[in-house]
């Protein structure tokens, strides 16, 4: 049976995915790097995983349940290319003024990626901190005092025509863990594979010849 | 001839010569919208430069070196009507592949140019543009 923090982690993922409204994708922890072209525009990615836990001794008893202050880390990844009115700039009939205006309105990829990640955090924050999500769709009292504590943005990374940007936020909450003890592993049927040949006397194997 | 002057003149052979590494480049001035397609040194020649299509970078996640498609154009400063400045979004059209007759694609100068003023060239770091 899963511990409470695992149930909360899965529930956070589920709530984010249900309320993403096409703005982002939700995944579990992915240790391997993401390709920039996989997180472009609305394919930006949100990953949720359990980061750390504190078990204050004053909040529990020897037989449990024990108070568990959980911290979940939510990673966000977005990528954007430089965007602009390419058609006007490439149009041989465009006037110099029109070309200059189109160039002036050009949006650099790092700025767009930055804007995208800010917008993404906005969505995630609104979902996590919404009053109707304070239980993460779990029974009332299962999770308490959820709070988005921190937001941190990393340096942009150039990947061909895309700029990839990652950020993360920490979500803290409290729950209660039941201590059920180690349930062990139930053994299956035991198959004895010892070869037992009644006529095979060690040291006396050989070819029997007729008398 | 002064060695410095000679070195600058040699940039034609190293950067611009179409029989060597030179590939046609078009520079679009963000202030005026003017498009430079011919060399200021010799208006009968196309504006040309050396283009490296791929760049070697270090992946911050793994620490490994990797090749990314990020063109870098090196141009002879004396061939330019206006020298691109940092902070201004110049447009640059370069051939899609290292073939002078290939279709040209629009790129944008996002990063500050590397200005080799004393040596006589300027290096532009390009990002391909997507239609908005």
C-alpha cells in the first residue's frame, strides 16, 4: 500500500493534468533531459515529484500515525523559437519601412521562452493554490496547509533555433503517515529442483556391461 | 604594403571568395529596412561571408559537448554599409545549406555580435525565425 505522500504526489499530478486545459503537459519525474522540440509552445512540460520530508518527533507517536511535512518539487520546461513577420521581411514587394517595422516587432527566442515559463508558472500556481484544490481531490483532512513556497528560474539554454528554459517551484503540505509495519513478501509455491536419482550412487557411476 | 592592410585585404580570400568559403549573405538593417546584398568594397560582387552552420556547445545538464544547429556568420567589416551593433535586432538571410544557390532563410541576430574591429571582421550569431 502506498504511503500518504505517494498518494498526494499522484493526486497533484492528476489535478494539474485535469486542469491544464491544453496549456501544458504533466509527467512524473524524468531524469533524462528533454529535447527542446518536445516542449515547444503548449507542449511545455510540468513534472511533479516528491523532494523531501520532515517527520517532527513531536507530531507522532511510537506506533503512529506520524505527522509528515512533505515538500514536492515541480519542474517546468518550455522552449520557444524567435518569432516574427517573416512573410513581410521576405516579401520582395515590401517597402523598406514595412521591413523595418516587421524587424522591430521581431521577438527573440529567449524573451519568448521567458514569457512562456512565467505564464506556465502562473497556470501551475493558480491550480495548486486555488481554493477548490486545497485537498487535491483527496478526502478532506488527508492533506493540510498546502503552500507554494518558492519559485526559481534557471539560465536559458540555446538549442538550435529554440531557446529552452527550465524553472521549478516547491510545494509544501502536511499529512499523516500510518505505520503499518513491514508486511513482508508472501512466498509462492516452493518447487524443489534437487535432482534425486535413486540409482545414482556418487562415485560409482559408470557403464554397466552385461555379464 | 603594411601588414595590417595586407591582412585586411586577405579577408576577401578567407571569407568572401566564392571559389573558397564565401557564401552569399543578405543583411537587413532594423533602423531603415534597407537590405544589403552587394559588397561595399566591390558593388559588382554579392555580399559574402563565411558561414558555420553548426556550433559546438557544452550541455549544462550532462557536461558533454554537443553539436547544435546555430549558424555563425563572419563578415568582412569593410564590405558592410553599416556595422551591426549589439542590442539591435538585425535580420540576416543565408543559404539553407552550404550551397550558394540554395534558398535563403531568414535569421535574427539575438546575441551581441563579436566585433573583431582590429582584425577587420565581425561575427554574427544567428537564430532562425519562425513565422508568427
